[in-house]
C-alpha cells in the first residue's frame, strides 16, 4: 500500500470533519482512528453551533430594530432630540415622555447585553439608510442630557436612569471593540440650536428652570457620551444625528409604496364646470 501524502490526509480530514463518511480513505493506525473519531465529533459540534448561532443573532437583531422603527413616528429619521421634544410638546404630556424614556432604558439594557455578547451585531444595518441603532441611541442620550440639565421632578429622575444605562452601553461597546473615545470634529449643538431646544422643552412642559447654570451642566453631560458615540460612528460608518432637524423626514410618509397608494386613493379633482 502506498504511503498517503499530505493531500490525501487533508482530504481524509475534510470528509471526516464535515461528516461525509465516503470511506474511500480510512485511518491505518490506532492513533489515526482516535483522531478521526475526535474530528468527526468536532464537526458535529461545529454544525450545531452554526445552526444555533444564526437564529440567536437574528433574534437579537430583530428585537433591537423594533424600537428603532417606532422612533420614526416620534422623532423622525434620522431621529433627533429636538424633534422628539417638538412632537411631545404638541401633546403637552411630560408623563408620556417619561414612560417613553423608561422603555428606552429597557432597550438600552437589552442592547448592551446582546451586543457585548455578539459584537458582530454592531455592524448589522437597519432597514433604512437614515436609521441606525447608534443614531437612535445618540438621540435618546441627547434628549436625556437636556432633561437632566433643565428639567426637575419625576421626568428628570427617569432621564437620569435612561442616561446612565445608555451611556454604559456605548462606553462598554466602545471598549469591547477597542475604539478609543474621540471628540466630535464639529460642535453638534450650536448656540442657535440650544435656544431652540430650550423653547421645545418649555412647550412640552419639561423645563422648570433655565439659565447659565443649566447650560454649564449640559456641557459635562455631553462629554460623558459624545466622544464614545463619535468613535463608534467613525468605526461603523454610521452618521450621528443632529440635535435639531429643520425638515424632519418620516420614513412611513416617504416610502415609494406610500406615494403610489396616495395617488391611487386621492379623490379626483372636480371638473371646472362643477359647482359645490
């Protein structure tokens, strides 16, 4: 019998690992038989891990995207703290805003748990180009920082809790991905935008006080998370959202199917000779 070469050994190893069981090449020594059995068991374990790993990833991704999709109607796309406050101000219900921040507290904790366990999820994109988990988390952090600096009472307390877990998430994700904090190249909050945000806080009955003291408190709050989200944005190629948006976009209003349906369902224009 001819002595097998490396190519034959590699073929034998591949058919064993992937459990093909062709049988045209067989081990000739007790040690080789033991290695073959171990490799066959390793192949079964590898297939089991792959089969179970993908559903876990998809489940975590799907759970993450639910709140991001819901944020579209509440803060536009890309989301912004200013738009969230503007739409909340139209309802003038600070209690609802506190409940919404409580939901995002839970979402941030789930994000941290799943993405620290499976960092590859950080690279998974949302269904729309103007949405991402990083933009949503940054917008929530922006809103919480504003409320901590300017609000009082139960709303401020909830903002502090949501801010804490959200900041914890971005800091730990940056650490596990070996991304150093980097300050933003440009100031995301110019003076004019800050004045607009103060007005929005008053409109939704979330601001109880103002002045330089509040603005001085906002600066260190921004420094606690903006360098981390900026580093994540550079690595993941995901744009950070603005603090305010002049012309917010709602994805549910601008989808191609929405435009087609609107044209089909709109009533026909009256004829010039018709009078009502």
